């Protein structure tokens, strides 16, 4: 399945670095800064679908760190990392999968939209993303 | 050309309202809030390509209002609107085209990346977007 998916999908942009471990992705600060913009867009689309009108908002560190923990990804990182670094990790992972062509915005927002509570929505998306990356 | 493109492309999400005039799009405040998240992502991708590493940033109202004027779209709006409302208009137009399936992030970032100065980049993208919408 993995090799099939790799032949179908490809990197979106030349600046994308390919990593061999989840830990490297979760702790890449540059990825996290771009991931913040990416995550705010998919969160805004989730809210837009929920409210029935275009809506812009910022995903909170509290919610994202909760989702990271629920998805079982928190344990891959140092126990000393604060909530903000945990949210960064979630954002880095989400944008990494998108940059690698392993996720699309439409399908990610559909996954989010199948959940009522936002932390459950992002936990589910992070779990799905981890599976897709298969590292 | 237009009908061909309309058969190929379709709305991405159910909350999208279809407008018949550019003026309606440019002054939709809800679209502008979602457009802010969308625009920050494509601006961040433009910077990531330029710098060769993932980068997150917020597109400024100053730059976007300048780009709107350069693209000839400023004249469609009330002359009393301040810089922030002009930036909102640019953001609303960009996300509208994407929601309608008339633009993709990859092609939009490619258009941006063919310009050195960021206001020129967004002016070019706005001009291209206006043409694609054909209103």
C-alpha cells in the first residue's frame, strides 16, 4: 500500500525536507511556523462548515496540545516540552504531510468535520496523518 | 473557455456562497476573515520558497492594499475604505476563487513565486484571479 501511495503522490514544493522519523518532524521549528498558517486555515474551514459561513480563527495551543496527547504522539517528545511546543509539534506534523503530498486540505477538513469536539477532530486527523506517513 | 473551466471545477465546501459581482466578493466580511487565514498560508509558502526553508508569516495590510490598487481592483470599492478594508478585499477575493475551485494553492504560489517583490506578486495573483472568475 505504501509504495502505491508513494507513486501516486509527490512533494508540493522544492523547499520540503524529507524526514525518516516522526520525532524529527515533531521538533522542526521551521515546519512549525509554516504549520501554524496551515493549521489555522484548516481549523478556519472546520469552523466555516460548522457555522455555515466563512470564518477565520486561530487554533489554540491548549486544544492542539490536547489533541497531540489524545493521538498518542505526546510520548514521542521530551516530557519537559511546554504546551506551546506541543502545539508546534501538531502543526509541524500536519503541514509536513501536506507538503509531502500525503494529505489534502479537502480530505483533512472532511476528517475534522466528522467530529463535534475540536480536540477530538484534531486528534483524529493527527492519528490519520501518522498512519499515512507510516514512519 | 469559461464553460469548459466550469465543468471541470466545482465548489470545495458547502458553506460557499456564489456571487455575481466582484464588488460583492470584495466587501464580504466573513469571506475576509477566512481569506486572512488562506492568504497567510500562500504568503508563507511564497516566503518558504524564497528562503528555501519552511516559514510562517502574516501578509501585511499595507502590502495587500498596495497589491489591490496595482491590480486595478481598488476602484471597484468606496473611496472612503481604509487600508485594512482594502486588505480584507484582497483576502476575500483570493479565498473566494479557491473556495469556488477556480484556483489551487500550488498554482497560486507558483504565480507569486514568479515575482521578486511581494506586492507585485500579489498584484499579479489578484489580476489572474479576477480573470479566472470572469465576473
